[in-house]
C-alpha cells in the first residue's frame, strides 16, 4: 500500500470504528477487525486492516490541498494544520500546538492575558475559531470532520444544534450506521432521526443499508448542508435524494 494511501486508511477514519463513550481517554473500538469479525476490539489509532471502509470524512490529501494553494502550519506531535494561502502570513506568526479530541486533532495556541509575581493567566484559542472570528454563541464546524483542515471552505459557523447534526455515529446499537438500530426480536433494522427535540420514526427494513439510506434521505431534507450521511459519496447522495 502506498504511503499516502496507508496514512488515510487508518482505523479512526474507518466507517466500522466508533468512539467508546465513557472512556477515561479517547478510545476507538471496532467489531469488524480483520480476522476477528463480529467481536468488539479496542483498536489503535493509526492502525490499518483489510476491512477498511471509507467513512467519507478522511483528511484531505496534502498534495491536492497544496496544489490548490493551501499552506501548512507546523504543530507539535508531528502534526500540521492546513490553511488558505491568504491566511498563512498572519497564522504563521504564532506558535500553535496539536490538541487531541475524540476523533481528530485541533490546532490551539495560548494567549497571555495577565501576569503577576504569583500567577500567569493564559487564554487558549483554537485556530478555527480565531480564523472565523466566531462569536461566543456560535461554534465552528469542520465540514469534513478533520479538525486540522482549517481552510475557509471547510469551516462554517454553526449553532450547537447544527454542529450536533454533523456528528458522526456514536456507540449506541453496535452498528456502524447513524440513525439505525437493530430490533433483535423481529430481526429488522429500524431507522429514526431527531429533529427539534423530537424523534421521527422512519420505518423498519430487512437490510441495515436500506435503513441507513432512509436516514440519509431524511437528514438531507431536515438538516441540509449539516447532514452527516452514512453514504456521503456521489452514489449515496444520488440515492438519498431520489
């Protein structure tokens, strides 16, 4: 496997992986690990296996980003952030470090706000909020879920509700698809979506992929550009939109 392809075919970017809620530190688990399919295993971030399935939110290829005029900002832990050329000069004036989130990293810097003989007060700010000049009542959403891709086209201001709509699947039913639940007694898959505090039932399906596509179709209708889809590729979008 080529180096760049291997870099982006990692467990944390696989459709089968999911964060373990309640863990003391960011932990990824998978029930489709090669050779142990059907069993839940903790997997190491950065690991790869033959069952990899692109979740549609892998980091952009650096070569492609640079070809489009993007610039790289060095961070700690061997990470780099991606910014537009127009932002590079003012961003590069500061020292940024990498901060680990649940499924991605963010670029952060500290700003000295007060210093005396006993205490030093430092205010931390993330690169994406700083670039967007985000007001306190708004969040900054990364369209591709890559917290280090801080190009303007990948950032958008969002309300907490809009930001939640773009979250990837959580560990709830043990399935890899968002909005899909396994009804064990009836051996069917149910699809549902939350909107404005209400749960909307979307039906029962024999195949989990059909339930996932039903979720995608409703998510596009209700959430628009903030919909986080199970099948974000072109074929999946076409099927969801009918």
